[in-house]
């Protein structure tokens, strides 16, 4: 239950394939966080199908918001504001959550806050640290790494009338695939199911990460840009060159078709060479992400690194960041697994500083598929 002095924000998120709503008190206490995942719907296509995503958001938005309110023990009139994701994301998906939030705010005569989804990912980390009573020291470098994004920001905040105003500067980003997208595409090539990350992460632990050498992506220009399409193609070449690796694929495909997609079931159908390939792929992706992020932190002279987004759930990524962070005397913060992937608690939390600064939207608020954060 919320105490009467706390400000309650309802967050709504529908930018990709999760319909989510949450109630967060004072930007730090999660009273509820409901996420309806569409993964089962998109699985057979090996990726998110935009038209299906919008349709599922339409189906889910009302019950998901209702459940978030019920679980929080909050009634609509108790809310102090409504924060909605306005971009970036799939336009048809964004429109569902944003329009619902807008109409709700108008009908209830509550303030409406438009939140950038990427700012939400930054606040997923800040929210949990705040809740744990250990505020993150800013400025920081933040890596947002998911199926849709791989991007580095410099994050700072300044006090304005007792509230914090956050500002962001883009340091670099992927020039082709997002890291999660590379996981998903490689998983598809190897018949490991969708999404690829959650299955390849535990499988990689059984392989030799030094078995296959992948060349560092050669890029001119910004040293903080990423590229993952080369490594994805390199995996494809490994596969094409090896009849033995290829010969395992039909059995895994069959297993997936039967719905047997557990780590153990798929591991039993992977040879040591396949596990080595998976481990080497993961090593290369993780090294790329960690090295560039730490170089950015050094250049920006910050002591704090934030890592957020679906791929932040990756065990190897966490371990590598933590060890490297310790060596360099950096604090590295991750969200819990639940807040790593898309959710609405992070949208409500990102809306809270804007609520205090009274940065509200009117009925002209629109969704933007390519909305930049900076
Ligand atoms: O943030 P998210 O739920 O959705 C967006 O893309 O915005 O991230 C999903 C992505 C997928 O590409 C999935 O393969 C990846 O995150 N992912 C992982 C892991 N868990 C999820 N990648 C690597 N290791 C993981 N443990
Ligand atoms: Zn996201």
C-alpha cells in the first residue's frame, strides 16, 4: 500500500513486444509491475512481427493496467500522474500504450508524462539502487544493450529546485545489429530457439570460449561504436564450412518443434564443437561490449558504469563487467533480471523526476518510432 504522502505514478510501456504497466511510489518503491510478454506469439517467426505486436498490445493493455492497479492496491483517482513510453519503438505498438495513457490522463484530469524508452532503461538501474538506499554516483556511462538497442550514453543529473534533472549525451552505438539481435540471429542459424540470449548464455558455459577466434570488428571513426553483423556472418561461415556442425541442426529443430526447448534438452543435442562456437561467440560479444564501455568510462573520466536492457541479464557479461570494474576501481550497476528486460516500472521511475519538475505533456503528445534520447 502507498502512504498518503508518496507520489504515485502509473507507468505504461508498449514499445516492442511486452505490454506492461506498473505503479511506482516516489520513483523508488515498486508497488506493482505487470509484464505481459508476447514471446510465445513471435517465437515461430524468430523475431517480433510488428502487426502481431500491435494486436496483442490492444488485447492486453486494459487488463494489464487493471492488474497493475489491483496489485498495488491503488484506484485510478489515487494516481498523481501517468507516464507513458513515447518512443523509440515499433510505431503501432507505441501508439497503443501512449494513446491509452493519454486518454486515461485526460479522463482523470491527471498530469501526463512522456518518457523515452531508453531513459526508462537508465532509470531501471537507478530505481533499484535508490530502493536499496544506495544512490548511484553520477555522472556515469550507461550501456543499453537489448534486442533493439546497443548504445552508450553519458548520464548526469543536476539539482533544480530540489529535483534532479537528468541529461544525456550519446557516446556511440551499433552501426548494424543490436547485440541481442545478433544473439537471436545466431540462435536461429543454430536452431536454438527464440529469443537466443537466454538459451545461449547457459549453453556457452559448457564450451571453450577460446576455440574459435573472431576478428575484432574494424571500424573507422568513433571508437565507441559497435558492430555485430561481422561476427554473426563469421558464425554462418563456420557453420557452412562444417558438415558436422550442420548435421546436428535437424535434431534441434525437431526438438524445438515439439516444444522441447529447455537448456538440458538442447544441450544434449549439441556437440562439443557447437558448444565451443556458442561460447566463442558470446566471449567475443561480451568483450566488445565491456571493452568499449570501459574505454568510454575512462575517456569521460567517470567512476560509475550502468548496464541495462535485455542482454544485461547475461551472466558472462555481468561477471566480466564486475571483474573489470573491480580492477579499474569502477562501480558497475545492473538491474535485477526482471528490470533488465522491458517493463513499466522503469517508465514510471523515469517519469518521476519530470513529475517533480512539472514537465507535462498535453493531448498533442505523439509517438515517435526513432525518438532519440540525445
Ligand atoms: O530488453 P529486451 O527484453 O527487449 C528489447 O529488445 O527491447 O531484450 C530482449 C533481448 C533479446 O534479443 C534476447 O536474446 C536478449 O535480450 N537476452 C539475452 C539474455 N536474455 C535476454 N542476451 C544474452 N544473454 C541473456 N541472458
Ligand atoms: Zn527496451
